[in-house]
């Protein structure tokens, strides 16, 4: 806590780990990542909204939600409603034209997989995108929200319950138990307020290029460089 102002002032990330950090690459573990503005460089729902000419409106709600100033489930429901009537083909266009992996994402995932780690994606975004990256990156598990589509159009609704902060935390606990991985051997990475419960629960919780409140509360923070900087902590 005392070093955080120095890190902010000097634009240098500072982390204190034990000589034998927990988690460690010496044993298998579990990585759980957020998707939007963590694994990828954008917020998918904002880019979808751009095709309706309402990106600024939805992005403002997204920002407040990620800062913890709006209830996530309520803000998610409101934003999805605004997408009603959009042609579902736009989802593929967003994937093809707007989305890029964050620097170091593949290096982090490949590095952990090489040491027998399980890698997972859990997102308050949409399964259209989470399923794509699960297949592309060879992840062990991915979870997201299911958009409701009827006759090729978004209805403004979704199917099932919303993947919120507590869902992310419960997924971390459930997957660690399923694969018999000690909680000390888990890493959670995210950028928004809805990532805090999993970040605070994991053996190593990392705020990645995160909102100020998340950086303040997370045990670790990476604000410079790519996702592969995570490997420097292990």
C-alpha cells in the first residue's frame, strides 16, 4: 500500500512476492481471466453498439459499471435492451474488424499451458466471443452471457442469468475444486469492479490496466506492458 503512490508517480509497476511465490510454475494451477479490456483490447458491447450509432451512450454506461458506480446486472440488462433489432451478423463483423488480443495474451496462455496449467475465460460479455477465443486459444473452459436472437435479429434480451461478479468468483472456486487445484495455485486477472471478488479470492489476483478502484483493492496490479508480465510474478 505504501509503495502504490510511488508506482503511480514513477510509472513503474512494483510487486512484492515471497522468494517462493504462491502460485508457482513448479506445480499445475488455474488461470481465470476476464475478456473485455483484459484478454482483448476493447469492450465488445461498445463495438456492437457502434453499428447502431449509439456507442457513446452505451460506452458511458459500461465505464460507470466497470468503475463500480452502477450495478452490473442492471447496467448489462439496460445496455442489451438498446441493441434490440440489430442484425446478428454484426457480431461476426465486430469479431473480424474490431477485436484484437491484448499484447502478451498468447504468450501468457502458452506459457502456463506448457507447465500443465488450466486456462479459463469468464466474462460478463457474450458467448459468441468467449466461445471463439476458447477454441482459438485452446482454453479449458469459457463462460459468458447468451444473447437472445430471433429471426436473425437481437431481441434486446438474453438467455439465462447474467455472469456477474459473484458468478466469476464461484466459477474460480468451482473449477479449482473440479480439477483438484489448491486455491493458492490460482490466478485471476481482470480490469473492472465486477472482477474484484475473483481477484480477491485467487491465490494471485491481478488488476490489469484496471480502473483506479480495482488497482487500489487488488493484491497485484499490472499497469504497464502486456499480459505476459504476469509470468514475471511467478
